[in-house]
């Protein structure tokens, strides 16, 4: 379900949050679907329940999930009847932010911008094959 990378510089709660976002945006988790309890997720992932709670709180504040007292957390209907373009837009924004972060790091270590452009061009050429 969600894979954690303990060597990643990204905090565990953010990895959990991002993992759930991917599952929701990609349609693996459907609107109205119930999430596992904090306790069972903590046991499954072998981490502190407070870490799970922090990730779920952020997901709720961002509108990906909602909670019902005594019942649990559920996947929100993010598109509210609109087309799936909203979900694609959200994913595109996340990915572009990731590229920006990587580009800033590559710039910092002195990477030639032409090398990055060549890599992007290579990926697009592979898609055309």
C-alpha cells in the first residue's frame, strides 16, 4: 500500500501523506472508501500512531479525506461531480513542484542546464516510440 523510505530526507509523516495522495489521485482509493484506523496503520507500518495522525490531519486539511467521530476517516469526493481534470491538475502541480525542487538542487551542485534539457527531451522521445 504505502512504502516508506527511512533514508529519504522527507519526514515519514510526509511520505505517508504523499502515499495516500497518490492512491487517491490515481483512483486506487475511491470517494467514500474508509481508511484503516490510525492504530492498525501504525502497527502495519511499524511507526508511532502520532506520525500517522499527523499525516491524516494534513490530508484532511487539504481536503483529501474527512473524518466522522467514532467511525473513522474516509476518502473525500475531490471532484464534487466535476471532471477528473481537477485530479490531473493536482497531480501535475505536485509533479512540477518536485521537478522544481530537483532542478534547484541540480543547479546548486553546478549541473549544466543543457544536460537537464537533454534528459527531458530524451524522455519525450522515448514516449513517441
